[in-house]
């Protein structure tokens, strides 16, 4: 991945990642997690901020540290590495809100050419899964290794 | 598993380090709401078949290209029926000669407006037949 990104730490099986965002709001620890869904080989991607002074997560809270492009490139790297180990895995991602979905879409669009080298990318729109194209307001996204 | 992971990371990316202290995260569910949404989406609309989606997209693009090929061929056929060279048609359209070549050989993305303009200049009417899929 050629875009600038943060160094990642991963646990032993690359299901959970951690990195530190740096910006005007200081250092913020962020987590990336791949969770098994009810369907075999489908994993849900989630990422968010570590709660201050607690060993817990903020549910879908992502502080704007003016580094969204770098954060999203870092998350994309985590997806790349997870699917390197889990070659048959499909990763599904969706935001809790439309604005959060737009953020995910921005991350995919910014990294699209590189992502397409490694992944098949689809988007969910109006009840159908389809090949991902820029400028369609998808409700969810999914990727799978080529 | 750990050796395999370390091998891949060592060879390909120095920006990831393995930290076993993060193993505790596997017992936590980050964003249970999103996991629930994902499960509901997959249950309601089914698991996406990537291969099928890719094939359908390729078939759609092939169909579109087939249509464009037909339009290019029609432009050429009509130009010849008007006994015009590519250069003469280009002059009538006010474009470079290469533009006409590209139009006739589908070597460019072309708008409906441009297509209609070409047939207007050739003094020909373009009509469409719509067939509903069963």
C-alpha cells in the first residue's frame, strides 16, 4: 500500500489490530477488529477509539484527528494482512450512520486502484450487491481476495 | 499460525508487529451493533457471490460494448452511403479526422448528444427498438 499509514500492532492471529493516530487532538489509540458473522468465512470489520482510562472500546466512535486519509489507509492495510492469512475470508463493512458510510467509501475510493490489485470489491445498494464504483452511495461494502 | 504470520509480515511489511498482549481483544466485541447489522444484512439479502457478481458485471459491459460497436458501424455505414470520407465528415462536424475514426471504431467514450449530432450531420434519422426482458 503506497499511501501513508500508521504502524500497526496485531495480535497473534491478526483478528485484532491497534494503531495510534496522531494529530491536533493528541495521540488516540484506535482498534481494528475482524469478527466472525453468522455466515462461514464472512467477517465484519469494525474500528473505533479506545476509551480513555478504560480497557474498553467506544462503539463506533472515531475522533477526527485530521488524519482520516492516513487512518483509512492503515485500516486498509489491516484488511490486506488479515486476508493474507485468511485467504477465503470475505470482509463486510458498514457504518452505523450515513456519514460514517461516506467515510468508509472515501477510504475505499482513495485506495481504489491499489485495493483492486488485491481484492474484488462490491457494494450493497438498493437491495443488491454490485461491483463497486465511485460515486454510488452504498449502504455496505465487502471485499474478498482475488 | 504465529510462525506463518511472522513470516509474511517479515517478508512484506515492516509496519506491522505482532503483540501477543493484544490477544485479549479477541474476547471483546468492538461495535456489536455493526456486527448485528452485518448479520441482519447477510440474513436478509443473502451472502454475496463475488464470482457471480463479477461475471454479471462483465456481461453487462460486454453488452454495452456490443451496442457501441453497432453504433460505430452504423456511423460508418451511413457515412459511406452519403459518399463521404472520414475527413469530409470530420470537416462537417468541425472535429479532427481522428475523432471520426475513433467514433466509428468505438475507441472513445461518446455521449448520446454527439451520436445524435453525427447522424444529424449525415442527414439520417436514428431510431431505437426497445425489447423488454422476460
